[in-house]
């Protein structure tokens, strides 16, 4: 689960992006942030991934304070899909999807097998496995990003 307790974010220029926000988001559930432009939705999401630090309050994932987790470890624990997919342009589709499993110690063969399963799940033809992101449409790139986010079966 993701937990926000009295979270605040004030940027150096004095802009208050988030003010006293508290919420518990359960694992394996879909939660949607809806609000007007500039209300703090993106800032909150970036705080989950430690791309932005809170200036006050507590953030936790599965009960563990985010300030105690190395930011480089978070993508290995969270199924995170960037809006523009964030694919590695020098890696093929199968390599992009297998990135996180490989970083967590999964053997290449097993990571590639999982990547192929996920290609089926997101509706990508397995014949695209050896293509590079630039050879895909925007929608196909987004599906590769979703598959990569699901690759280690994260609870978040």
C-alpha cells in the first residue's frame, strides 16, 4: 500500500503544490487522482517514486518510510509507467520489458519468457520483440511501458 500522512510540498520559489494531504492507497487496487491543472496530482505521483521529495509529512510504501528506501530501488518494487513510456531507445522491446526483472536477479531466459507473456497480455505481437522503440507507434510504445511496469508482478 501507499501511504501519505500530512504530506506537504513547497518548491524553492514558494509555490505550495501539496498542502496537508493524507491518503492510504491499498495494494492491487486502481486509484485515480482527479483535479484541476496545478492542484498537485503529478507532484504526488512523483513523490511516490521519490522523483520529488516532500517538504513535510510522511510517505510510506508497504509500511516502509520512503526516506529509508534507496530511490534506485523503487522502480524495482513499483509498477511505474511514465506518460511518454520512458523506453530505452537502444534496447529492443523484449529487452525493455525484461529490464526490471534482470535488475532484480532474474535469469535472462526467464526474464525474456516473462516479457513474451506480457507482450501477449498488452496486445503486442511477439514478432515485435526484436524491434526498437523508434520502430513502434506511440500506442505500441505505451504498451511496452505498461508491460515493463508489470514485469515483476508488483503489488503497487
